[in-house]
């Protein structure tokens, strides 16, 4: 059985940014649910992966980091050596060392050097994407 926050996240797959000045109301709602209404005015033009993770955790009754940066999840929860379904995964975002990406671990990819992550703001959409395991900072 998967964690409730992961089930909530799966329901959002396909939610995407609206190009231009308008913002997708669902993404604005992610900012609100994550407790980040003062950040970016709920815009979908500002990186929103941490808002998505925070919103899904909140929907499941779990407190997130309450911060808009992906790496804030390095200081949240308990780190595990081997990822489990639904674990929060924090990734680096080369070439800028202070930036990152955050989502939920859903498994290993066919290629052993990659993991599958369900997250928001992955090519401007909630999706499942592959990431190199060398980019994983923490589970």
C-alpha cells in the first residue's frame, strides 16, 4: 500500500503551467495548501516543485518543510539509505549547487543509473520523470 501523499500526487499528474502571465489555478492551490501563499503570489512561473510536495503532504495530513526551496527537504523527515515507495527525494540541479528539485520516489528506472520521481514542475507539469541517481542528494 502506498502512502496517502503519493496517491494524492498521482491524482495531479498532467497538471501543467499556463504559458504567459496567467497561472493555472491548480498550481496556485499547491502554493496555498503548502502554506506558501506569500511566495510568488501562487504563480506557476516560479519553480513550484517544493510547493507541490508540501501540498501533497498537507493533503495527507503531514507537515512539509513550509519552505519554497527544494533543498529545504534535506532538513525534513528522517533520511533513509534505501528509498521506499513515496519517499521524498531531493536532487541536485547542476550546475548551480544551491538549487535543487524535490519529488516522490516511485521506483527504479529500467536503466539502473536512474530513479523514477513523481513531482511537480518537471518540464512545467506534474509527471513521472527519470533522474540520474548521481543527482540524488537524499531520500
